[in-house]
C-alpha cells in the first residue's frame, strides 16, 4: 500500500484567495523521495497513535477527515474523491493478492 500517492499526477494549488495560479509540476527524484518519507513518517505516527489510544476507528476518522478537507481545499471535489477511490482500490488489490 506504499504507492497510494500518485506523484505523476501531483499538482500544486495555492490555498490563497487567487486560485488561478494552478500549474502542473514535474517533481525531481529528490522531491519524490521527500514526499515518500513524509508519507511514511505520517503513517508511522498514525500507527503509533492507534497503538497508544487503542482507537483505530477514531484515528482513521480523524486522519481521513483532515485529509478530505485539506485535499478538497487544494484540489476540489473530483480529484479528492478520485484520490480516495484510488486508495480504496489499492487496499482491495492488496487484499486480493494476499488471499491467493
């Protein structure tokens, strides 16, 4: 499940009042590595919070809510929904592979 973030489709949208500054970015391998490390570290923090509090549902809901709200603000509804659908598809594929 480490490939949930589709970096090839990464876009930088400003949260400023002027949303007309949308542009595609080509990420360098260094930038990709930085984003992968950030993702991995945040997943570790969420796993730690789950273990400490014993509330996987609460941690999942809080993380999902934060992600949904921020992604919607930066990328809009369609891209946010597509991202979450891609995440769910990744889990489903992972489960199908592990069952066989």
